[in-house]
């Protein structure tokens, strides 16, 4: 090590003693593990960069030189193989060893066994713990971004640990082979993604531990699991490369809406094809130079190559393809030329989805894509994604979408990810069968254990049966420890009992509506005649912008009809739920405090009972609302709405952010609740469970459709085919 020390001092004369001893200790303790200079750089490169401002290529050269010295190369200390092994006793076997015989006389043979399996080290060669601690403290001050990473452990264990500013963190074990393929310049060109033995945490809460994730190129994966288990966090870790995946894999996560500016919707989509933009830009430059007669002699040849590249990239077909995607997502042809700043947040999210579909990344990550879409756009998206050419990972709680799009289901449970082939329906069958088999296997083993234990207890003190008893005891010890099937707690939602009212309850007579300042052509709907009772289970459907939310506001009294009349029973009390109510909850308080602030004077047990009716129980009721998942916040909003004891529920997109089990529970609760229900939803499963009547908004009217949802779906599919 003396030669290494001298070389380090010569290259880094300003290195202080603590860091010098730290680097020397790392090199000495891991010298037998280093295979090339890249591994030395991974171990100490960051420290050396901190000591002196040298370029990476220079520091890598120094690391290669240090490896030569460590291995006894030029200018090294000349240690031969025997000298480098002086800290361990190594035995070469010249005959087979029978371990069973050696184990029978363990005490006498312990040194012999250790000579085969154990290499001891001289304690004087170990890294001084106090010096390590002192050096790490200095590094932490100099490099605050490397929070919690111990460089020595990073080199020996090859573990990457990163923390994000949002309190989410990830750690991942990577093999030396994968790391070497990445660092040696793109020898790994596979499009498959394997993330092995990784952890994900949010603050102090562990979401995934020792999990494995494999995504085969060209397959479509549906990621499912209960609210709050970390599905969205996992997508963010992958998209930000917090979890390491091959660097050549292009990842796109549709999470943020498109920024509003003067760019048209169509141009915004086309702009995300950077290859097309570069070819068109270069073509324009060459054409301009040729027209001005300032082009070089080779300009004509280059222009020919540009045209060939444009032909291969099908540049001329790009506008039509972008327009088709926009149309499918609900952008009428005339609206595609509108500037992006003229669209609302929901429509800009659709633009972000359109850009992602157009650019075709190697890995597309979608988080609840159906939340922003109406039923017509959802049906189009389902069909479009069925022929998606690259890898898709989508988080969704829409049962019909999960039955239609994925080729595989990834089930997040118990801090692990379980992989299932097939769509959601096949997953449910396979999972049920797997759980039944596991439970049967556990019960059979328990019965066998009980039978054997009964024999042991009966003959434990019988000398004639001593050998049999010992044999049975050993057999019990060798049995694998099986665990009973742990079923996830069932989600139950329960709406309170309410006062019954005699008809008529709710009537719209010749109602028309337009916003102030509009003319006769700006009516959203005209001459609407509808009736509802406490037994009504009505779903309002229609394309976005057709007036569904406006109709809800007229029904609840938030807006007044421009013409016509609304008749409401004097004792009718509306409970109105919409997604913005979730966003407007006081995030600083816990659910119990929230109800206490809105409805003071009740005992704490009463508030907890109200929350428990919607699955917010135990510690969840005492956590700050900000720390809850989107689905849990929605259930808090349900509890807040029902605390006022409404007898008519008006629900605008209530399934957003609810998991599959919660949507199922909501459907069952709405079936038996005593209040009337008017629902705006795009979730086909919920509509089929709850609604007996369909009101369709569109073309300036609201009509009650005969044939229910099946008839409405048939009409939409016919429009999509046209």
C-alpha cells in the first residue's frame, strides 16, 4: 500500500489526512475484489473529484494506475501472490472431502473446515471506523446532494441509493455485469427492463422492499393494488431514473399537462418528434442557401440525403397521424388549430397524452389515463393501445380498461410485485386459484404437523420408541414453514339512513341554459324535461363539454335556468361530490379534525364512526390529509359530504383515484342507499352496477335513452367506425 499512498499524494497534494486514510482504507479492504479501473473509479472517484477539480477522464486514468499498483504491476510494490495472501490461510484440496463425516466430528475438525471455507484477515488491515466516520462527515458537508450514501459501502455492495426532494427514496441492487455493460458505452442494447431487489420508501414508510420488476419489450402491463401502496411513486421512480434501467431506453411519463402558449394543439403534438423537426429545419436551411446561391457544392447531395431520411421517417404522414390521435381524444378538427393556452387543464392533460402516443417512447408510463377522458375517448384509447408497439406500464382502476388493454397484470401487495399473465379477468381467476391452493397446502401441512406432534407427545418418554420420536422431531424441523393466506381487508362504504320524501321530488320543465352574455346560438341545451325520485339511479353521459357538469349545477341550484323551471321538494337536501372538493380539503389537519371543524359539538367517537363508514379507520383517521393517497382523500370527502345527512346524492366523477375494490364497494353502497342518486361517470363497471336510467347530453339537448348503457355504447362504437 505504500506505493499507492505515494502515488495518491503525488497526484493530489492537497488531500487532507482524513480523506487520504479513508481512500487508502477503501483500496486496501477491497483490492482483491477490483477487476478493472472502472470499479476502482466507482469506489473512490467521487472522493477524488472532491479533493481536486480534475476532469473525469483524468481521474479514471489515475484509478487505472492505482489498480496496476495494487496488482503488483509497473511501479508497484512488487508483492507476489504469496505475499498478497499473507492475511489468509489457503488450502488446496488434493482429494474429495466428505462434509458429512467432517460435520460428525465438528469440534475436532473445526480448524480443517475453516481452512477450506474461511479466509481470515489481520485486524490491522481493516478500515478504521473512526476515520471512516470523520471522512464521511466531511464529504457530507462538501456534497449535500449525496444524502445518506456511504461511498465505501457503495463500492463493495454496488448499491445505488437516491433520495428525492419529495421525501420519496429508492434503493436498488445492481450486478457488476449490468454496471459494466452500462459504463462501457452501450454494449447493452436490450429493450427489456429488469429492476431487481429494489426498495421504495416515502418518508419513513416502506412501500416496496426486496421487490423485482421485469418488463418485456412490446408487452402491456397493468399495475394494480390498493390505494396508498406506492403505484404512482413507483412510476415516478422509473421515469426519473431513480431506479436504474438501461440508459438507452427512452421513457415518457404522462404526468404534467402541456404548458399553455401560442402553439397550436396540432403543432404541439408534432413538435415532440425531434427527428422530424431537425430534418425539416435542415431542409429549410439548405433550400434557402440554394435560392440565395450561397450553398456549398455538396448541398445538393446533402439535400438528397435529407429527402431520403424524410421519406423513411414518413414525415409527410406525421400531420395526419397527429390529427387522428387528437380527434380520437376528443379534439374536433377546428379545435386542433387553437393555441394551447386556450384549453383548460383537463384538455392540456389530453394534449400531453396525445404527445406521448405520437412520440412512441420505448417505455410509456400512464397513471390513470381514463380519469381525464369521456366514454367515447376511453373506447378510442382502448382500441388504440391494443396495437401499441413498444412497452406500456399503466396504473388504472377502470375494470373494463384493464380487461381490454393489458397483456399482463402486476399486482402490488405486501411490499412485493406479483406478475400474472393475461388481462384483469384472467388475473382474478388465477389469483383466486393460487390463494386457494396456498391455503389448502397450509391446512394440509398443519394437519400433518398436528398428527406428528401427537405421536411425539404420546411416545416422548417411551424408551422403545425413542428413535422413532427423534426421527419425527427431525422431520418436523425440516418441514418448510408455510404461512396462511392473508386476505386483504374488504373495503366497505356505507351511506347513512335518511328521511324519505313523497313524490314529486325533482322535476325539470322546459329548461334551457346559456351563460350570461351569450346569444341564441350559445345555448348549451334547450327544452329539457326530466324527472327524478329517491329511487332514481341515473347516470349522465356525454362528451366533455356537452354540459354534464352544468346540468348538475342547475339541479343542485348552483346555477339558475335561463328559461324553464326547476321544481325541488322543500325537504330535499343535496349531497354534491366532485373532484375539486377533494382538492379543497384542508390538507393540514387529520380527518377527525376536518369533521370537527365543519360539524362541531359531537364526541370524537362519532366523527370516527362517520369516517369508518367510508373505510377511514384506525391510524388513517389521525394522519394529516396531505399524507393520504388520492383514493383515501376521496373517501374523506365522502364522509364530509354525508355528515350533513343529504337525501339526494349528486356525484361528479366519484371514481377518480379510487382503487378497484373501493369502486366495487361504492357500487354496492349506492345500490342499497336510501337517497336518490344522479351520477356522472365514465367507469363502465360502476354504471352497469348502479344505474337504471341514462341521460345523454349532446347536440344541445339532454335525452333519456332507451336500452341503457349497452345501447349508448353501441351508438359510440358506430360513431368511431364512421
